[in-house]
């Protein structure tokens, strides 16, 4: 396995009894969420931002990984954090948002999830068939999806390509999460970019319409998909810190 890229390292911070698990996206790494994780730590929370399997090194390392690997890593990180903190929230970008929903479906004790442009809408049959045809033809890595950012000069530090078999596995994982969204009963902060070239805003529409808990949706008017590194970064960080503080403190009172 290739060494971890500089800036892609996981992040941990010891703080108070309110824990926050922060999750990055598909082909990305903690770089895209580090600013948010640091703001949460500055607010006094115990924070974990893991590097998901196959990410943050070289795209070749990701080819053999699947949804089961990323979800297992998220589950392990949550379990470790929950063992130390009586009150836990989860925040995620893109596939990190998918994993946030997956955890909330499995763990009703989670106090809230803050999701930025989450992927929760099942892929169309045509899209799945198209990606499968690439794999059948021997293509292991297709064009990359990273750094969809409006801010000039900003970059996500993501992989330049998208591994095909893992993408198909992600589609399967998303379909499973979508089917169980009504079991999400915790508070949800949904941050949606109106102009997203990776995950259409219809994903947010589905999430808001499907969860059973209270959902606050905030539209990000100036940012593309990787909004945590874009023009609306400060608003995302400020709203997420306030949301996490509110939902985690309520459970400790």
C-alpha cells in the first residue's frame, strides 16, 4: 500500500463528553473535512475523523475495497467513540453522509447527523449498467469525480480517478441506506449545494422527505459538491458546530 498523502491523515481530538464522528467522501480523504473537525474540537468536543479503507494513498489501493469495508470502518470508529462519550453526533460529506445515515439507521442513540451533499438516492439502472459495462470491458479506473469546487484555486486532494468496482459497491450500499431512511429518527442538519456536479440536490430532497426525525435544510448558494472547501465553508462549520452543540447537550441534560 502506498504511503498516506500529506494532508490526508486521520484526525483525533480529546475533548468533553460530547463526541463527534466526522466522515469523508468517496475517493476523498480527511483533508476535505479537517477544517470542520478542527472547529468541532475547538468547541470542546471529542472528535474522530478516520481515514476510510483504500483512501488517501493511491487509487490502486482502493480497487479491492468495497462498501462493507467503509461501513465497517465507520461502525468501528463510532463504537470506539461511543464507548468514551455518552452523547455522539455524526457529520459527513457525500459518501460520508451516506455512512452517517447508515449509522443513524443502526444506532437510534445517535443524537444527530449533519450531512453535506449526502449521496442517498439509488443509482438508475442505466447508470449501473453503464458502469458495469466499463468493468466488464476491463476498465478498473474511470475519470475522477473529485474537486468539484467553485472557489478558484481550491483542491480536494482526492484521487484523480474513480475505481469502477468500488463505485458499483457504493451503489449497492446507497440502495440499502435509501430503503431504510425512515428509520432515521434523530435530528438532521442537511446542507445542500444548489449547483452540485457530483451528487444532485434530489438526493437531499429524498432525505428530507424520508427521515422520521426533525430535518433542517440549509441551501448553500455559492458552493459546488465539496462545499466544506468552498465559498460556504464558514457557514457549514458554524451551523454544524451549533447543531452538534445543541443536540449533544440536550441528551446530557
